C-alpha cells in the first residue's frame, strides 16, 4: 500500500519509518524545508534509539521518501495520516488543532483518488467529525473516510512499541475505513497484535483516558512516597507490594519528581477542557494535574533543604545530572528538571548541569544554568549533586571521583537509582524519594 504521513516529527517519522519497514511505500511530508533537507541527508530531527538506522535502511530500499509538497506526497495514497502537533493552546489549555484542520483542508483540495484520512495526532473527542466536515466542504469528488488511530508510543522505546504494540485502536464509521486500516496493519497480524475497532469518538477518548490513568498512577505513588517519608516506610517496597496485585500492575509506580514530556501534561489538560465543555467534571484528573505541578517545585525545595535550607543555600552550587523528562530522549517538554533548576536559582543557588542528549534543547529553557560537557564537569565544586533523570550513564558514577571533585559529599537522588546503605558506606549524605 502507499501511505502518506503528513508531519515528520516524533509520531510521524517513527510511524512512517516503521510502516516502510513493514513493506509499505511511505512518503513523509513536512512544510519545514530544513527538516526535509536534513532527513534527506540522514540527519534525524529527534533523538530516538534506532531511528536513524531504520530510516536509512528504508530510504535505501526505496520504501521511504520525504517531501514538502503535500499534493505530490498524497497522490495515489491509500491512507493519509495526519501526524502534526496538537500543543496546549495558550490561555485555556485546549488542544490547538490549527495544524490538523489546515492539513485536512489541503488534503481535501488536493485529493486525487479514493483514500482513508487517518488522525494519528492526539486530538479531542469530535475532531474526526470536524476533519470530515472540512474535507467534504472542499467539494472533493473522491470517496474518503476519516478514521481515528491514536498512537501509544513511549519516547525512548517507540520503535519497539510500534512493531510490538499492546493494542492497535482504530475508530472507523464505515466498512471502507475499517478495511483499508486492516490492510495497513496486516503485517502485525503475524504478531497477533490485538486490534480494537471502535467508533471514532471512542477511539479519540481512549488515548486521553489512557494517558490520564497513567498520569494518575504516577501521581498516586508520588504521594505515597511523601507519606512513606513521614511514617518511615519504603516507597519501593510499597510499590512492589501493590504492583504484584494483578488488578493494579507494577508499571508507572516508580516514585520520582513528577511526570513531564510531550503527552501527559498536554493530554490531561485537554481532557479537563473536554470534560468542562461537556459539563462532566473529572475531579481525579484535576487533582492529578495540580498535584504534579506542585511536586516539581517541591523537588527543588528538597534539594534546597539538603543544602541547609533557604538561608544556607544562597551562594552554593548544585550539579544537576539529567535534564530531559525521561532517559533515551532529547525531549525537554515539561521536564521536572526545569522547575527544579528554577527553584534552586530562585534560592540563589548556582546550577551546573549535564544531560547525554538534551543539552541543545535545554539551553534556551534554562538560560541561567551552566551547561557542562560531562557529569564530572558539572559536579566539580558542587555542594550537592542531584540526579534528576535516570540515564544509564548516571547509574554507575565513580563516587571516589565525585567526592574528590565536589565541595561536599551530598547526593539527592530524585529517581532512587542508588541504595541508601551503599551511599552511606561511600561516605555520602544521601537523600532519596520516599525512603528514610
């Protein structure tokens, strides 16, 4: 089949490359000429493990190509995926659908054959109805169907998630849309990946509901971590104990500085606005959003406390290890590191930082932070070392060297990657999350 992927960002490029690897003929389309030029040169616009090799293989095989011309890209396509950004709209938190609707209108105007138009972007309930109306309004004479097919890709593990998915959700209103999508995903039938066909609106809501639930699990265990610190319990034991319950599950029960990234923050906000529009409050999600926002600053105050409190912290130096919202990505969107760094700087603390992949993205977001070439450069002269993101590179630090370089042997581990007993034996004052 021929597939057109409109939008060559994280979702579009990963999905397009994986579809091409299945044997489909894929064209990735983007209005950003610079991005397309870089892709032609083999330069990825994002960091995702294995993506550069996957793209290179399929470009050389002739199954994957790139263009800025939407009309050329969708010509003859059986399925046209809309995979453009839907950021939170300034002022009200609604998902900004400007790009989705622009693409829908241009697709309708340039459609030259029967095709299925697929919303891959994360969009609020009812967006597919509006996309269908916009395309129909262009007066196209070709048969088309609008389908919802949300993505469930984890940054850092996106290729594996696409090729071995937990489920494939397809929201279609007619047989034409269902049959084309069944053929698009036919290669995954061999893996027996479950495909759930639903109504279009159910499919749109599934993505938001899933992300809101996962955000709730993260926020819940973070609150349990705070309680553990008060009562003298160990949040990791609590997490294991409840995670062994099959009704709960162990995933997303790791205490830390709060969630961030491209999905959870904007999707929970968008769900709140949808619920508000339909006069159906989602109080749990409201609490999750508020609690997560306050937690990030609270983690900054945790570091200040390790420096002796606000009066003692001024003039001291903190080394932040990890800036991205999670490891194996360069994504800085809503990263807890931003709030932690800002809280420290507000307290008069000088901040130096290092991240294996996120430095370029972090610089404009943290202009007051000194960016270093490696972890040990950041640690040099620091009164406290803070692990913010659990990159593998930070899991086996040379603590003899750390003690030599740092001004004081104080480690605040916001990801609990080290054991308190080991750190005590190494001569460190050690502060973690949800553990005494």
